[in-house]
C-alpha cells in the first residue's frame, strides 16, 4: 500500500519526507518494479535512507516473479545505487523454487 497515491503524492515519498533520516531507515521491496518503481531510483533520490532490501525479480513478458537475474531488474544499476542508498543487508524474498537460480546469479554479481 505504500506505493499507492493519496492525491498526487505517493505514500512512500510522503513517508520518507516525514521521517527523520537520523532516526528512521527503510527497507526497499525490489519487486515493486512490477508496478513501475525502481529501487535504484529511490536509493539515488534518498541517499543513506535504506538499511536493507528484499530482492526479487519480475518479468513483464511472463507477468510473473522470476529468479533474480532473469527478469526486468537492472541488477548492476541496483547494486551500484544501493551503496548510495546505504543498504547493508540484502534478503531474497521469493518463491522457494527460485532460490537456487537466484543464489547462482547473486554469487556472480
């Protein structure tokens, strides 16, 4: 629901603008790429505001979640921007059948 809008404003942006950056760190759900939001954009827009990210990948062509590295997420861009965003912890949050291929991809990144 944080990626819904209230009027013209995205709830997620409103939260980041309201919360004190010294007190509140965020976790980004990467799978929101399926509704048009890129984690890398948020890491760049709000540097240092993210503690962790839940990794997942999405394929528009399949209209489904796919193993990390097999979908639409630009992982090179993601990991470069994650440094700016302050991300320290990464969690794979996906269907268990995708864990093997996702782990193999992530070992190579």
